[in-house]
C-alpha cells in the first residue's frame, strides 16, 4: 500500500513527521492532499489534555483546502490538480498539519485559482454554517443565484447579530444575493461600510446604548424581529435579542461547546452550550434553534449541491467574498483573560479572528509546520500578529484551557507562516495570507489587470499560473507552429504573431507591441530567451507606455557586454577573473596579454552565451592561440553579429555558482541565496541545485554581498542572476556575467525560500517595494532541478524532434513552491540558516509546457520539462530526484531522462565533487555500454503483448473463451499458448518467448536467450491499465510501464525497426526498446504492393519545407522531390528511380516523424 509523510502534532505540542498509508478513493470519493486544515474537533475543550496525539477517539470534522490527487470512480467534474476546499466529517487519523484524505464528493467544492488555499480552508465551516442557518434552520427557501423571482419574505426584516464574524459576513452576502431587502446587521462601527457594501440595509454598533430601540425602529411595524441569527451567543447577546424578538419569531444561535465535555463517536447533545430561559427569558412562543452545522447533510438538497455546486458557482462568479481586511489592528490586551471576558457580548471580530462562534483549534498551514519555539519569529510586527502568536503558542504548548466565560471568545484562529502575497489584503483572522516583514511602505500599487507573456513553452505556462493566482488576466502569443501549445490553451487570450521561425514571431517586436495594444495588456513578461535581454525591446515598450517586467534598458546594456560589465564590477569591488577586457583586438596584442595572464587562458566573445564564441587555449604558442582566436571570432560573428573577444585566465577545476538577486525601484536589493549549476553539457546547464553544497557560511554571505553590490552598480530592477566562477582549488570566486532576466533554474531558489519569484517580478514591476527584507528570507532544505530535453545523450546530445506519443510524469505535490517561515534568521548550520531538522515534507514540482501528443518542433529549444524536487537535506532531495526521474516516461522522441538518472546516482555527484567538466571527466561512468535486455524485461514484454491481445480478441475479457482464441490455441486441451518473436532495437538479436496460460491470470513463460532458456513458472500477471503490467517474477512484485508504439499507418511493413511495432519497457529508471517483427505474410504483401513502387521516407523527424511534385508528375532519377529541415539544417531528398508520382503523404509546413512515407513513386521498368 502506498504511504506518505504526514506532519502531525504530538502530545507535547511539538511537531513530528510520520509515515502513514495513503488511502485509495472509492466510488464517488476524492483523494485530496490537504494543504491547509482548520480542525474543528473542539480540542481546546477536552479535559483529558489528550489532543494532538497520533490516534484520537474522534474528530467531528474539519475544513480543509488542498489539491485533488485522484478522483474516484464516477467522478467526472474533478480532475487531478484541481484546487478544492472541503467540509469533512469523521476522524482525521493524526490531527495532521499535512494529510491525504479521501472524502465524499458531496463535501468537496472546487475553488478558483485566484483564491489562496489558506483563505479557502476557512470557507466550508463558516459558509456552510451561514447557508444552513439561513436557508434551512430559519426556514427560508433555498434560492437560485441570481434569484429568478423575489423570495416570499423579501421585505421581512432579518437580523444578523455579530455580522462582523465570518459566518455573519456570509449570512449578509447570501441574504442579499437571494433577494432579501431588509437586512439588519450589528457589528463594530468599523465594519459598517463593508457590511453595507455586501447588502446590509441597516448597521448598528453593538455598543450603542440605544441598540434595542435602533433595531426596533429598523424593523418597523411593532418593532419586533421575526427572523434572527446570533453569531456570538452569550448571555449578554441573548439579553439584547430577547428584547427585540417577536413571540412569533425564530432565533438561530450558533452553539458554542461546553467547557470540559468529551467528544465521542455519538452525537452528544450534552456537549453544547445551553440557552437558560431562567436567565434570558424570551417571549412565549419564540422558537430558539441551536444550529449544529454537521446536521446540514440531513437536507438532501444541501447535502448533494451545497459544496459540489452552489459554493463553487458563487466563488467562480465572484458573488461571495471569503473575507475582508481588518481596518485596524486591535490592541493586544484584548487577548488577556479579563479582556476576553469583556468581549462576551461584543462582535467577535474585535479580537481579529473570523468565524462563527464555533470553537476550533488553531489552523496550521500543512506542509509548513514549525515547532512552537519558532513561532515567535514567524509573524509580522503588528499587534494583531503578536496577539495571534500568543494564542497559538499557548495552544501548542498545551496551556490550561480557558474558562467557560472565555470559551465564547476563542474563535477560529488562523496562523500563516507563508510569504508575502503582493497586494492581497489579509483575510480577516489572518496574520496575513503572506507575511510582510518589511512594512516600509504602507501605500501599495495595485497589480496589472492584464499582462502579455512574450514567450512560449514551460516558462509561458509558469508565468500564466502565477498571474492567474493573482487574478491577473493573461495574453499569450504564439507562432503558427505553436497553435496547439499548452500556453495557448491556458491563457485568457492568445494571438498568432507569425510563422514558426523565431525571427518572424517571438523575436518580432512590432507584432508583440501590436498585440499589446489590441489586447489592452499593460505589461509584458518576457520569460527567458527570445527578447528577455533585449534592451531595444525594453526601451520600445517604455516608449509605448507598456511596462517591461524586467530591468531598465540601461542595465541590460551594461551587463550584456562582458567587457563593459567586467569593468563595472571591478569598480564596484566585485572580484573578476584576471584578464584583458579592452577593445584592442590585434592578435599579437591579445597573445601578449595571454602570456601575461598565464596559460591556460579562455577566449570568450563579449556578447557570448550558451558556450558560443568560447575557446580554451592550453598550449602557450602563438600558432595555437591564433587558431583558437580565429575560431572563436568566426563563431561569435555568426551567432551575435560581433566578433570582439576578451581573454581571461582559465580556471582548471571550476564550479558555476550563481546568486539570485532581486531589486525594486526604491533602491532595495536582496540576495535570495545561491545555486550551483556546474554540471553542464555543451556549456549549457542540465541540472541545478540550491543552495550550493560545501560553502562555508562566511563564503555564502560574501557571495551574496558581492552579488548585491553588482546589482546596485547598474541600478538594477527586478530578478537577476549574478554568475560566478568558483575555483575549487583556491576556494575563491570571480564574477562571470549577470543574466538580466529570470533564469530557467529559478524554481530551485523558490523551493528553498518558499517564494514565488514571478509574483515578486510582477510586484516590483507595479512599482512596489520588495516584499520582505534580507534578514527575513528563509533558506530551508535543499532543492534540485533536472532539465528534460528531447535529445540523444549518446549522440553528443543531438536535439531530437517529434510527437510525444506517450508522456507520463510523477505526480507533483505542489504547483508552486512550498512556503516556509519568514523570520529573522539565525545561523544554525553551515548549509543553511534554518536547522534542516525543521519539520517539512519532501515536495515535487513539474514545470512543463507540453502534454501527451504535443509536437516537439525543430524551431525552438528542445526542452520538454523541468523536474524540481525539495527535501530536508541534499541526500533526501537527491533521492527524490532519482525517484521522480524513474517515473518520468516519454515515448516518441529521444530524451536525456535516463542520462539524468545515471548522473543523479553517480558517486562523485552524490559526494558533492562538482565541477563544470564533470560530464567529460566521468564520461565512461555516465555512458556505460548498453546492456542487452534481460530475460525479465523480455518476459514482461511478451506477457504485455499476450494479455493485451487476449483482451482485444475477447470483448467480454473472458480470456479462456475457446471461440475467441483459436488462432493461438492448440486443440486437444484448454491450454492457451503462444510463441512471440522479439528483437532488440538494433535488430541484431532475436529472442523467442513461449507463453503458456495455466489459468486465468497465471502464465508459464520461457525466454530463449543466447545463453539458453530462462523459465518463469506460475507467473501471476494482469494489465492494471493500458500501459501498466502487474506481474510477479522471481518473487518480485513489479508494476512495469510498457508502451506500444505501432508504425505509422502509411508505412508498409519491412525489415526496419520503424516499420514494426516497438515496445518501450520502463524499469528501474531505464527504458528498453524492443521490436515485434512484422509477420511474414505482411512482408509478402508489402513485396507485392511495392513490386513496382519506390517510396521516399523521412530519414529523421523533420519539417516539410517544400514539396516539389504532385500526384501524376513524371520524375527522373536524381530529381529533387522534397526539401526537409531538421535542427535548422535543410536536406533535399532526391528520387532513386525514374517514374510516376502515385501518392503524397505530406504537405508543406507539416512536421513528420522518422520513417514516414512521404512520396510513393511507381518506378519504370
């Protein structure tokens, strides 16, 4: 059974991580990963001091928000990854801060992407309470939204007492939406304008000495109230209500719980606080209803529709607001015992917590847990946060329970230990959805309404997700080749900007600016690559009044030139590699400088990048130097239009260490710690990690300080990366360059800091200060990113293209980075600022811009995805990375997944022996000889084919039906047997496999290997799904992914691999490709068909640039028929025969896979 790590609280008020089984959803159930949970077990009132233990007798329920991991059978309206909130019943196994739970569909509601999960977690209890109270307990009919007709009691005055509480706020909104026109609300005066904006017609301060008269005047008539809802419920509030209630009226009170009652598995009426008529005598005939929210499911309509349909519709339409910001922080003394007692008759929101007056334990964000000793540094310095800190610290340390008098004031507490969330106002009762530790500027500029993303692929998707989270509309641009791309599908608007070539689309400034004006986009996020570091583009946007989400053009220019940037850095006190960075390009002069510097030296183009225009010279001769210089200049001129180079000392065992910096328009600059990007191929990064391993604390601080100095030297704004070359031998670092954009590898920084860097970019671009200060930036755990490319590592990492016929990825745990405490840091370890034992759980993100069946084209960078993992330390993160790569399966193009998996398991990589020359140094270890497939792999492939074909031939899936298996049966018995021929991918070896079925689901398998037969007896096997074989071989229980890749329908059978069925077997991080040979009769048929026909096939995945013939044309041998392009290289395909064109199976602009028959020619005899 699968397990997961749950974060729970122990009986001592500390946190612990425990392994628990992961439940499987049944029919009409949903498996949810709870990110935030607001427990409602009334723990504070249990006298046995037994709350927060691993097992607990009963939890009545909880409100939760999280992510759908798996919808059960029968659920079609929720999918994996949907964000949901839920109102659950029954027990929560361990009072977990993080929990995986299966819940009935009818208690789960989908929420908009723009709604923070922390806010969403408080919705169900309060919303359901308000809805159930108003439209069930008070007897009002369940409305439609918006109402189709005026409700029967539309003009009847309805009183919401304590309307400033969260349940009261919902009640006011719901009554107004339902069409009720006389809503009287009591609350603190500071809430009146807000409540009136929600629909309250009369608002009165509960402190007013004339409150009874005011309510009577608003009620008109006899001055009595027929319908009322009490959200506070104390003797003092009831004394007010008994004076205004009509003898014919109904009063619904939200029952608090008695102090000292024990929660049991039975519904215990004695546990609730009681209304004592001897103390608060109501008029004879007044109906008093004690609301027990959990009973709402006794109403079939509410049970089936409230959470699944009504709540999501109201949230999506923006018709209800989960919370609103508190106008001012209350004085901290409100939370001491005497002050709490004095609040018994006051609006609950005066103590800065939302909720109906149903007590609840502190709401702790799951997966962000810290022990109570850390809580003091989590919150902002506001008095409200201080107050919250006191309450939660007291709860976690198991302080004595409050008295009965104060129990009415202990409301649902929300503690947020996350990062700042831009301009979102803190929800009532929150320290804030994100904490701002640097409240330098109280005035904040609003975000943009709409932004354009001038990019494609995964980075475009990444920016869109953050924008959606912030409620910002997004505009995508795309080339004709990307018309069906993921970023086009998920954006709010999308515009085609030209043909596939980058120069005519993603680099076309005029087109992009035109789309900005057409769509009304106020800002452009450039992503990375393309125009992200183009100073002219930034300048032109500025001239058009459009915000460039990035640095000013001047900073891009200064840092774009390697020679100018080095000079600026030297002036700023940032160490640079010894070298010559001047304008003199005379070869003899440069050789003399090289001799002064000392060989080996590095010749580098001043506008270079990606390894282009870079040459290493180790031999100190003029001839060798001149040859390298000429080569570097030629490549630089071709790539960048400038052949100016610089000469530097070559560091022989270097590491690539870079620092993420962020700057605002107000002069603030911070370092978000460093990353190590040393492992590269072709001078391009493929795996990155943060923080950089093996750095002392002093060195880390020095790196950060120098990076901040670099940013300040060019008046930088936004996200930037200062790259350093780190000398392993001397432990010194030198400035290399600054990337003036968001980096591909930014997610590893997000994972260790818990920040959303794209959100920061949008925040700063809007003119706001940096969200938090340097001393408050967390560093928690360790993170890795592995870039998955469509390329062939065994062929010098040559890029590949084609269609993703099959794509299966590990299930991500997060869409964004897990958040961590924002606090003033203390140095506790050499590897980070926070003790790595801080309770957290490993996490996984998948950043990709492609889905199954997407096309990896030849025009752009072939990166498919980024796998990002986060663990408590480097060892755990690396283990997570290996597991994630094991589960990342691709068919259709070559990938580097298996290479990355080998790299992540390399002993020296694990031992932190990093350098930029890691791959060539460990080449033999990283590229071991390709092993012949084992008998186990071949047996599993054969079983996959047998079981698949049995299912195909038997509509009823009765594999022993004699009439559907005659072709593979031997008469004389009920034994199913079949012999399958399997070849290796290179067609060099063929194995024969005999499969005999003993009984349903059990087989004997004999594999004829070169070394002799290998027998597997009584093998249980079945297909769990179309691509998963469950099998027991040699006592190993395996779930093996097997993907069948049939040949293209237009490709006749032949003796080549791409014309046969290929089986891709994924096992232990390796992909083995096997071939099922074409049947003899198919080959014979092909021979008849092609006796007088020649075919022209695509030699590689490619683009059809020009088709030069049409059906019926006569062609000569050697004539150009088709022009194709692959990896920016054109190839002309010529006819091998003279003849007549009979068929054409391609068209101009089409991407074709390797082996596709393009043109059929009837050859002349």
